[in-house]
């Protein structure tokens, strides 16, 4: 793991500094900045997560049936995969069947080596690391209070909240997901640009006294990205190392990733863990394959199989939320340990990020579909269609 600012160009920092000095605060940015131009990595530094020394190269294979002939139906309309890629503004699509690449699409200027922003797929990566830490004994139980490991979390609404409650987005902390998440970015960017003279760090935002209890922990679901930052802070205290290093040594290298990744961090090198992993589609595919295979890759058990079942299914933990809001009202998605189990009794589940990022895992058909998009017009608009397409494609490839 290497900390650096290679992608923090001086002119980017200068432009960002001018923008902030002219008063482009949260309200103005939220109303006037197109999502496509919101690139926190243009200002903030990133740590490099090194690849494995002998990285695994995914083989390619021709599918049993030509992808060009594949069609699926969504809301009564039959479409080809090419139509989906165009309409959903797909930047990259990678389809893995039985451990082999059977379809790859990269829209110019993207290519197989491009690093794609994960957005909230970073939460699912964090979930894997929590499971590993529990297996290693660094965290005693998913039902342990986070403030047992990070006592400072007892000073606000995270007091008494368990790892499980935070993973299931039921911490009870008062948080406006859209406004407060954006304010976190702007405060951390301000802190970075002013070298701490103004703004706040990621840890400041996690320990903020205004994060007061809004409802009893565990009583209901409310998506709040700040839960992920509390989880990773407690994780770091439990394992005794920075999140970036734990990710590299316990997950990235053991998976056999052939490509390095990056993680966004603040001025104090605290990682953004609710988002902001930058990786290739092949690396995301390996992560999906790891979960499709019950936590095993390359003959090694990396994530406990029971943890994956608890995280991604309703059977593994009956307290996982069912029919949570996500883009539509059909009750397609549930929510587990920072993962999105899918209704419909197929055993599939997804990692999801805003603007069209998804890793659709279909274990019974040994299929993983990675989608990276710039679907900015209506965030989440194609989430349900992505599931319909993915399920139909997995059936087609069988």
C-alpha cells in the first residue's frame, strides 16, 4: 500500500481552491454542479492498494450461445444487450461465466485497465473486511458494540450501536443521506485545501456531535453512509492498522488481483469507506466471484462462507431487511450486511453504487456481471432493469 497524490494535479487543486473561495458551498454545488463533474479524486489524494505479485488473469471463453442473439424483456419491452449498454450509459460491462470472461464491453475512452469509481460498492468491500476481522478474532462478534473497540463512538448517536446494526443500516443515527453525504465531501475537501484551517476531516464527520439518535438502533432501516465510516473506524481500532492496509493484505492480494486499486482519503490519510474505491472491472469481477464461490478463490477461503450467507441472504440472517426502497417500488431489493439481497428466490444479490455501478452475483448459475456506468440523468433508474437483464443473461448462458 502506497500513499500518494499522483492524481492530485496542482491545477486541479488551484481550481478547486478558487471555487471554494468564491463561495461554491454545499447548496450552490448541489444545485448547480452536474454529477458528471463531481470528481473528488481530482482534489483529494488516493492511496494505492497493490496488486498480488502473481495476479490472476481471467481467461476468456466463447459463450454457449452468441451474445449477439441474447434478448431480455423489461416492462414489456424486448431489448438486446447492445441496447441496454447504450440506454443505461454503460461505460464497461464484464460478464463472467464459470470463472471465464464471456463478454466484455468498454465504451471509449475506457479500456480493460481503466479504474472505475465504485461509489457505494465500497460498502460491500467493507462488509467483507468486517467478516474477516470477526473470523480472525479481532472483533469478537457482529453483535458487539462498535464503541467497545472505538470508545470515542460513544460520544454521539453511535453509542451502543452494534456492528450488525450499522451493517444493516439500522443504527438510528440522524442523517440526511443526500445532504449530509455531500456535506461530508465538501467539508473534507475544504479541510484538505486549507490544510486544516477550515472544514473537517473524515473522522471529524464520523464523531460529529450532531449525529444524534433518531430512533432505537435495530428498530428500522434507514440508509446512511456515515454508518460505513463508523464501521471502518471501529475496524481500524480492532485490527490495529489503517483500512487501506487491511484491505490490501486481507482481501486484495489474497484474491489474486492482477491490477492495483486506489482508495480516496482525506488530509490525515483516513479512507473513505462508504464509497471511493477505484478498480478495474476485472478486480470487481474477482470480488463478485469470491462471493459467488462462498468466499473461496484460488483454493483459499478468504471470507468465511457463513459470513457471506449472513450478509447476502434472507435465510442467513432473518433480520436482514426485506423490500427496502431502491429506485422503484416493486420490492425487488432487500438489505443485509451492507449488501443487497434480491427477492425472487433465485439466491442472487448485488453490490450497488450510485450512477449505475453494480456487481450482480448469481451463485447458482456461477455468473457474475460487472456494470460500470455514468447514468447521471436519473440515479438508480436502471437498477431494476439491470436485475432483469442479468437474470435473463444468466439463464441464456446456462
